[in-house]
C-alpha cells in the first residue's frame, strides 16, 4: 500500500516530474532522495540504539517497549484486515 495512490496517479506524477526536471535529472534526484532516506534511517537507528543502551545502563526494563510494540503491530494488522474488507466492497 503506497499512501493510497493508484498506478494511474503514480504515472501522472512521474509524467509531471519528467516535464519539470527532465528525464536526465530524474535518476540524480532519485539517488539523492535515496541517500537522504538512508541517512535518516541510520540516524533513527543510532538514536534508538543510544536510548536502549542508556536505559539498560541505568537499569530500566526495556522489555515493556517490546510488549507494547507487539500489541501495536497486532492492532495494526487487525485494522488493516478490517479496512481491507471494507475497501473491497
């Protein structure tokens, strides 16, 4: 699921991007966006690691967050199953 965007809408967006930036610039822009997303993901992972390391160092139980994450994922899956059945009708 890509933000509820259909194939025709993605095609239209790509067409507009080609018209604005030109076909020769699109790979360069995509590469830059990919690198930026990677840097953001790495920074987020570093922050998570630091928080976990500090919590363990100070004796804070981090297993609670794992339990909460499992529950949230279960609710998310149930909600997607429910909304998926509604969208099909």
